[in-house]
C-alpha cells in the first residue's frame, strides 16, 4: 500500500529549478528518509506534498487522494521553521492544535497529557511556551504534530538542535509510531540517523533524484570498496600508498576508498607499520552522500 506517490513532479521559482521531474513512492507503515544538502529541494518537495506549494507539473498522491489539500486532516506536519504561540500555556497550545484537526476539547486534552508524560514534560504543562528551553519547545512542537494520531507524519529536520538525550527520546517515539502502523517521512542532514532508522531512502541533489531504495540496495550498488582500519601513523602513513581514491580520519580509525585488492592492500600496509584493525565494508550512507554531493556535503558535515 502506498502512502505517498510522486510522478514527474517539478517546481520552479523564477530562473531556479527547485525540483526537477521527481518521482518517488513511500510505502504505508514505513519510515522514509528524505536526504540531500541545503538547497537541494527537500523542503519544497514536502510542501508540495502538503499542498502548501503547488507543483508546476506532475502528479502528487497522498493517502490515495490527489485533490488539492486532500487528506490533510490525516497528516501531521513538523516544519523546519518551528512556530508555537509563545504566550499560551503548553497544554492549551496543544489542545488548540488538536482542535484544528477536529478533536474534541476533552480528547485533545487527554492526548496532550499522555504525550507530555511520554516526553517528560508534564511538569511544564501549565507554563507558557516562552519559558521553555529550545529543546523542550521542539518536543512540544512534535507533540502538536502527532496529537491527533495522523496516518502520515511529515517531519522536516526533526533532530535539528536537540541534545543527545532528547534526540534519543524523539528517535524512539518515531520508531514507536512506525510500530503502530503510522507512515513517517523525515528530512535530515544526520546521515547516521537516516541510516539507522529508515526503511528506505531518497536523496535529491540540485532538485533531481540521485538515490532511491533501501539502505541495503543503495550500499550494494556501491560495492564493498571501503576499508576501515587503524594503523600507526594514521593518514600520514596512508599517504604513501598508491591506488587510494579517498581517505578520511575519524581519530580512532581511518577509512579509505580503493579499488585495490584488499589482501594486496593489507600486505602494503604491513610493510609500512603495525596494523591494529582492518575491515572491508560497504560505504556508509554518509560516505555515499559525500561522494554525490561533494564539497556541499563536506561543508554540511563539518557544520
């Protein structure tokens, strides 16, 4: 069953082609990672799915409907630009968002209490939103997105600005939504989270799709051309080797991309110095992301 289907979707702003002939399918009950560097067209695509923006061309189908604003009451949306009524109390603002989705005041209040307890915010329910930290406000915004129990949840950069503890809480809640049968599509710059959580991935770059499939399918298409190792001297030692296409230093280990035979490479490394770890592996999603997006992704990764 399909939750979202895009076929030949394009969107232009003046001379800028934001999205170019994009087709993709999100299966119901799955977590779908939507990745790409800044300016690649992710937010524009999500807004077209929600009919906040209208496509110049192509077909967009959401939960089996394709009309303008079709199925919106069955969809929860967390925008990248967060926005809450800062002078309202937390519980009241959540009840308000529930009411916008057709919930009764009683049902919205009960759902707000349940979610506040789940995300450890109960003691803040009667506080004004403006008194909360940025991380707590982000969790409240997430609750506002899911309070009406939508069939489809669209999250634009949901992990941005969260500390590791709150990031882990939100990650577990998203996985719980999937276990209940909710479809989740999220855009992110966190390649580790995308790889850990997603059933399938779509990457767009400069408005065009460049990756689409499950993590296993995507990694298999790149082959096992990555070697993770730890050697005395680190990158300085590796710099003397031929046939190395790329090198990265992670501090405690190094990673190289090469077309050389692994056993031949290992023998060459042993001639240089002590090798404490040697592992042939498939490239990570982060590595694939950097290969495709190049300097834009490297800059993003450093930021």
